[in-house]
């Protein structure tokens, strides 16, 4: 089956656009720590005290870029854990066939290595897919710790990501032009796409070297058990769906479907935001999630 052009654009936009912030975080982030998970060095951020909140970043990105603008505020009330996933950021990048299940298993291993017993879970884009699938599997398996609450932001995971197309697929080659095109579908506010941001994003892409991870993941997108369409309804914990109102990568219809299928779930739409509300509209994102994290409603 030919992968849809939307997936190719998403691969580009996520790994290019999230590679640099439109603005620097308002507060400095803590130094990254290292932990061994299944023999692999995983780098992660840890900040704050209180109930544990685990954050999962999107495709081609890392913890600091996806969550850096909201971690300082969240850490005032929560014990925040945000790892660079295997194959991305500054974590190990073994040459393996990556799939969503790979990252679900690594998330489970990370939680066990950190001795996390009670936690809330939030995932963005691919991270939302991982968080959703983790929660489904934790509902089924007693060996996995079920989150107390779940936030899915602009989450991938629908089979429509594999819809066939006759349009010429996006090449995915790393260049300044492809960086600019990726940013164009990521942000609602096109004024954020400056020459400086494009150059910073291009430099980050070259330095982090996660092209193999992305290509391997793209080639593994044929496992029907990984998609959430028919499984997301198994989630029974309090769930908040957060979506940018101008998400050009994962349409808001996907968010409405998740909200309809998860019993009791609520959809919060962030105005004037593209695919990454916590990046483009961090204050609005924090306002949308703060009450839910505190009360589950």
C-alpha cells in the first residue's frame, strides 16, 4: 500500500518544525539525565515535585522542543518526566526496525526503571499515538501500570494515515527548502517561519541524525494492531483530547473521533494553533489542561 502524502508531509513537518522553537522557553529547563532502558541510554528531563506527569514527544522531535515551553509551569505543581524517545533527540539510536510498539515497550521500560507507580500521561502527535496505545495495553495487561489520567494532543494513530494516494509522495530529503515546507504545514502563524528558524531547524536535523529512525518507522506502518481506530474505546480512565484548530497534519476530525469513542472524554480546541499547541500557544495549552490534571474533569 502506498503511504499517503499526508504522512510524508507529517514526517517532514514534525521532524523539521519541532526542531526549533518559535521562541525560547520562558524559564530554563533542567539538565538532562540518563537512564538505561533495555540496555539503551535514554536521556530525559525531570523537574518539580507532586503527582507524576509523563510527557511523550512527537516524531523526529525531542522532549525539550515539544514540551520545553510548558514544562517550567507544569513543574510548579507536578513531578514532570519527559524522555527523548529511543531513536530521537540525544537518546540512543540503534539501527533497528522502529514501530509504535517499540516506543510503547520503551515507555513501559522507562516507567519501570524510574519505579513510577502512579502517574498521568500526555502525548503529542506520534507521542499521543504511543500514549494511547500504551493505555490500551495497560488496560489489558496487569504487568503494565495504568495511568490515572490521559491527555492526547493532536494525536496520530488512525488508519487514515495509510490511505492510498496517486499524488507524488513527499521526498523527505533534508534541505533548507524541505525545512521551510515542513514548517509551513506545522504552524498556524506563518510569520513564525523566519530565515533564522529555518536555518536553526536545518542545523538541528543534521546534528540529531534521526533520519534512519523515521525511515524505519515509515516502513513499519503496516501493523494493524498498532492503529487506534478500533481499540481506543477500551480506554476507561479520564481523558482529555487537545487539538489545534488549524492542524494541517492530523485533522481535527481525528480528535473528535477519539473524543467520541473514549467514554467521558472531552475535546479542547486551541484557537490559532497548528499541530503543536504546546509550542505555538503554550499558555492556552496550559489553561486547557490545568483543570483536568488537577481534577480529572
